[in-house]
């Protein structure tokens, strides 16, 4: 019953910024954590950033200082603010939601392309 929809992807030049959003719909009770992942063709899916129920955050070393994850519980949305983008940030980005039941949900992904 839970669905996640990402938005905000697109084409941007190196050094620019993008803001990704993820809207959740359905019946959601207790959330353990929300996160953003990314995956390039032929590579493993990589954890980009996560935020837990208590608000603590975690970031991949490659994005620390450039990306910021946040959540808006009132609107059932979470965002990933991406600044100082690099060509190597080009990937399909996925939002994910983990409930207290240990059930995970995934969005369909949104493409971010950073040109040099």
C-alpha cells in the first residue's frame, strides 16, 4: 500500500545544484529510517544519505559536505539537496523507506545527469 515517487532529477552542469524530493503515499506508521541511494549501470547500488527516526544522519564519504538529507513528516516527504555537483554524481537516484516492521519500500528512481 505504500508507494514512493521521486522527482527533481534532470540535467545540470558541474558545480550546480539539484534538489530531489520523494513523496510517500499510503498507510505509514512507524518509520525506522529513510534514505537515498544511487546506482550507475554496471555498478552496485550505493547508499548516499540516510536519516533515522531520531533525526541522526549518515552520508557517503563521496558526498559529505555537498549533499544534505532532510524530511518533512507533516507532508510525508524527504529531500536530498545536492550542491557542488560533479560528473561522477551522474546516476539514477532512489529513495527508500524502512518501517519498524523491517519492511523496505523503494521508489522507481530519478535520473541525475551532471555535465562537465
